[in-house]
């Protein structure tokens, strides 16, 4: 025992040798890293000081360069003034102030015609300088920089001024140019205060963080002298920068206050960080070492449970269970034996105590809410148990507390030596995933509906455009035919005229159909006017109410003095009529129909603004409410879809509410529907008010009469040949002179060659670069005020080029009758007459 004890201790210490080696390596790395960090901090300080010094050097050079530029400006001003007369002292002072405005470093300015000072600024205190010879000053200068050596600016300094200040002296000639050469009229001398220059470029700010000094080398013996800053800065320790501004070498020296050594606090924090990092690295090593030491003590226990852990680990995460079915059984039953069960997950997922599940595991399998899926799960489980193959399935369940969930079951059966079947199962709650997938599908369906509606709207607009062009040709030719028949003598068979009138009426019904199609698509051409919604309700309810059965009682509740709204009157009447008809169809056995109006103020946080996109402000609400059978909750979100209807087959096309929605959104409003089965349906139309004043420019007085069609020349731009010919024939027959063009580009060329055109009649959508609105802008640049009439079979074309209310512009929708066309032409020509 005495000999075994120390040997065992040495053996255990040797077992921790890896930890000891790693610890020594970490200490070495910490030491080297700390030294490198000191060097990095010093280098960072040096880089910071270098940037500061370089910025200061750049500022000094830039400041002196600006002063040199001001000196040039002063010299040029003196030369210009000398051409008129010899500058007086007052003139000189004014020129100096203008040239050096805002330059606080300026101390003294002298002007010496020839070489003797004649003008000085400021004069006070410097009278003695007048008349002195400045050719040999300042000091004993090298020959190549004496005055007259060249015409460039000479910079001297730093020098000590008469008042003891360190100054920089600028010398430059004042030149007069004649036909052949430049003549030196005199010398301009400028003294700058070095201390003020340094103050302006921020030297004092630099000194707050760094020790700073500025040196220069004396011409005599090259001795360095200090111009600015501390005396205890040495070149060896400081960052230096040469300044190139004069004949003498300037040097900026700077170093951090307190020296280059890193701050003790920062070093301490970094060392603590390294120590913590070393501990973090060493801890896993120690734990791993401890694990290795303890491994021999636990290897027996690990071998006993290894087989169970293999099955459990293969199916993590989730609620894990392992149970054994007796030989001959392939489905869960009361005889099953549970070997392993995640008890906490049992109550979390199924809501039953783990003890109940362990006593009868089939309880968990019997919670399915879908009998068909439950039978399919049991079939898969039995087939997997027979074939010993894995299986998985997702089933809905209802837990003991009534919650509905979706569970994903993954199972792997194995056959034991006694013929029994052990089932390893992982059960995961995937309710959130299923709900997310359902929401994603719902969003995809909504996106599909929106794309479908948009595509349908574009298709509808395109069909309406082409159909309107066809109707325009039919209507125009039918009117021409009617005119020709009426002109015959004797009159033809009246039945022929009836045929023509019937065709014209059919064409008008076709035009009305296209307008409805465009309203459904939200692309209808609206003619908004300021109207009182109460007037619409009274008029529509008055005549529509007479068509309702006696079993339906209509009650109107109208708020007096409603704000006016800017909407298309006909579309508003049609929308209200649609809602009244829908309410009638919802009450086949009679009931009550309420039509209400009122105004409300919308704040920024109101649900109508937040959810419906309405602008805050005053809103007029039109409510149509019935006591009918209501709409099912699953059908309510779809009532505004095109071609969707809750009516019996052949009772409705499903376009009414789609057109209402399109009109309201196009008018800047919104439509909201709510319903309860057996209680009725409520539809709210929300109109935003428009505070703009009414257009007063469309009075009858503005409709001046034109001198006559025979004097008017019309340029007609239309790409459809049949439509163009029909329009041209209609206008020509009433006496107008019509020039045709098949595109906007062709029409513009015609107008450039014949600018005497009196009116432009153009389609909006045409091939080529110039659409109708582009053409109108182009010709109005050449002929301002030219009357324009736009034609369109596609109401979503480009907008008019002028502001609403422009009396020179009209817009007509195809097909247009000859009378309507001629009236529009005469109207716009009459409106344009005063121009």
C-alpha cells in the first residue's frame, strides 16, 4: 500500500500531461500576442499622428496658396486701376480689403512702384514704411530670388517682423502689358502672420491631443529654429513632415502627449482578454482530458446502453418512444411493452400523462380525427412491422384538452430473437409547418387571383379598344348611309331607314357594352364632376324603387349638407343600381332595403386608411343594407372576383360587383362588404372628397361660334384606315377641309410642312414614336393654343398633355356619332377662337 499510493498519484498526474502541455503553449501564445499587440498599438498611434501631421501640412500649404492667389488678384486689380489713374491710398486699401476679404492672417501690404514703397495697408502705425527701398529686404537674399529676378511670386520666411511676430513675406511684380512686352510697374509685398495661419488650419486643435512643433532651417549655417510649438520634441521620436511653401525648409514635428507607449488601461484590458481566451481554450482541453480519464470507469455502463442509444439517436429530435409488440402482433395493443419514452414530450404533444401512455401505448394511436387517415396509418404500420421497413406519415389528432394538431410519425421496426417486434418511433409536432404551408398556399392563390384579374383587365381593355374601332367604322358608315338615303328624291322605302336606325342602335349598345367591360377592368374613361351623393340616391332610388316588388320596403336615411365628391355621375348611378339589384335578388320573399349616407373624418390611424389605403380627411359613405339571406363566409371574400356569383345559373354574369370595385378604386375610393347568413348583407361605398374648386372655365360664354366649317382645316391622325376614312368622310360632308395621316409621326411631318392647321383630331394610341398626346404637345410647341380633340377606344391610354379644364382640348370615346364628332369640333374651335 505504501509503495502503490505514490505510484498511483504519479500515474494520475501523467494522465493530465496533455492539459499541462496545452497550458504552456497557451501561455507562450499569450506572451507573443501581447508583445505584438503593443507594436500594433504603437503603429496605430504613429499612423494617427502621421495623418494629423499630413492634414496640417496640407492645410498650411493650401492656406498659403490661397493667400498667393489673393496676392495675384490684388496685383491684377492694381494693374487694372493703374490704367485709369494712379491708385490713391484709399483705392489701395479698398483693393486690399476686397482681395484679402476674410483672410485674418494678413498683417501688412506694401506697393512699391519701382522699388520704393508708395502705398501701405494698414497705414496707421506703418507711415515710416512709405518711401523706403524694399529691393534688398527681407534680409540678405540669394540673387536668384531678388525682386526682378522673375515675375513669379517669391515667398520668404519664416521671418521675424518688426512687432516680433513670425511672418511669411510674399513678393510679386505688378505688370503692365503693351503690344510687345510686359513692363514691371512695381512690386507688391504681403506679410502674413504665421501664428494666425496655423490657427486657421487647426494647429491648436492638434495640440489638444499631440505635442506639436514647427521648425525651419536658417540660411546661415543651416541652424534649425522653432516657429511654433513645444521645445522638448526631438526629431528621433516625433513624426515629421516637410512643408514646401518658401525658400526655407519648414518641418512639422508631432508626437502623442505622454509618448508612444500604449496606455496601461488598454494593455490591461487586452491581457485580461487574452487570459479569458486562454481559459476558454484550456477548459475544453481539461474537460476532454477528464473525460478520457473517466472513460475507463464508465465504459462498462456505456456498453450496456449502447444499443438503446443507437436507436434513440437515429430518430432525434422529437418525442421518442420504443415499445415491443408480442410475437405475431403487427399493430399496437394493450400487451405492448414500453422500453423507452420521452415523458415530458408526451404531455406536451398529446396532452396525456406519460404513465397512461406507458400502460397502454395504443391510446396515442387512437387520437386521430380523420378516420380514413387513421386506418391508412395503421395499415402502413402493420405492413412495415411485417416487412421490417421504415415508414412515415402525417396525421391530424385531437389532444386530450381538445387542441387540434398535426403530427409527423417516423417509425423503424426491428425483429427480436424471440419473434417479438420492437418499434422505434419519432413523433414531431408539425402543426406550425402545416399552417405555414396552408398560409403559403392561400397567399399563392391570392397572388394568382390578382394576376388573373390584372391579365383579364388588360385583355378586356385590349378587346374594348379593337371593338370600339370596329364599332366606329360601323356607326360612321351607317350614319353616312342614312344621310344618303335621306338625300334621295323621292325618299326610299322607310323600312330601309328602319334597318339603318336599328344598326345604329345596335352599335350604341355595343359601345355601352365596351364601357361596362372597361368599368369591370378599372380602365373606364371617367368624366368626374362635383356631385352630391344624396342627389344620386334620391334620383336612382326614385325610379329604381318602382321596379322593386311590393314585398321589399325601401328606406333612405340621408345626412343633409353632405360634402361634394368628385366622381363620374353615370358610373356612380350604375354602381348604386347594381347594389340595389343585388339586394332585390337576395330577398326573393321580401324584406327591407336601407340606403344611408353620411360623412366621416378619417384620421391617419383609421382602419379605412390603414387597411384600404384611403387618404386621411373627409369621406362620404354610401351604405346599401338588406335583410336578405346573406352570403356564406367562404364565398364573401370572392364576391368581387369577375364572373363569380352566388346566384343560380343564368341569373347573373358575375360582373356587377367587379365593375363597382373597378369604378371605386379608379375614383380613389373603396368598397367594403360584410354579411351574415340569415341576417343580410351590407355594402359600403367610400368616396373621398375633393376640395378643389369647381371648374368655372366651361361656361357657355366661352363657347364662341367659329366662322364656319369651310374655313377650318383639320389634321386627322388615325392608324386604322377604315376608321380614318369614316371620320374624314363625316367631317368633309359638313364642309371641313381634312388632311389625313396614318400615325403620329406622319401627322407631325404634315404639320411642319403646313402649320396653318386649325385643329388636330388624333387617336391616342398609335404606332410609331409619337402617340396622340405626344403629337399634341409637339404641335402646340409650334402653334400654342392649337385646339385638339382626342379619340380613343382604349381608355387606359396616355393622359392628356394639359391640365384638367383646358378649354382647347376635348376627349371623345369611340365609337362616336357624326353629330357628336361635329359638335365637339365646333365646340373646341369656338372655345379656341379668343386665342
